[in-house]
C-alpha cells in the first residue's frame, strides 16, 4: 500500500500552518510592541525562543518551497533532463538561501 502524495500534501499543509502562525506572531510584535531601534530588534531576535521560532520558520519555508517546486516540476517538466536540472538548480538555490538565513539568525543570537 502506497501513500501516493499524502506525505508531501500533509507536510505542505503543516509548513503553511506554521508559517501563517509565525507571520501572525511577527505582525503582532510590530503592531503591539515594535522595536525602537535595530539593536532592540536584534536583541529580540536573539532571544532563544524567538531565534528558535525563526529557525523553524526558515526550515518550514524551505520545505514548503521544495515540496511545491518538486510537485510543479514533476507535473509540468516532462523531459527528465530538464526536470533534474531544474530541481538541482532550485535545490542549490534553496540550500544557499537557507544557510544564509540560518547564519543571519545565529549571528543575531550570538551577538544579541
């Protein structure tokens, strides 16, 4: 018995849910207790709870994007060479972006 896409579908929904909730947290922070300076913002991002939330959000965003791109490429790129090339290119782009974002959060955590 095979799931036939149930796992990617469920992961796509769970990552979307987390990203929506995290976006509301960030929006609430800006609306009800906005940071007065960049240093205050960096200090808030540097707290363990907030940094953990950002790191999970980065991983959720990367997973969400990968699942979505993978499904679109599987559906619309019929030549396997083009599909593999596109998946490799976007995989590397997502990996580089993710590493850069994680570095930014960790550097705010370590400096803040």
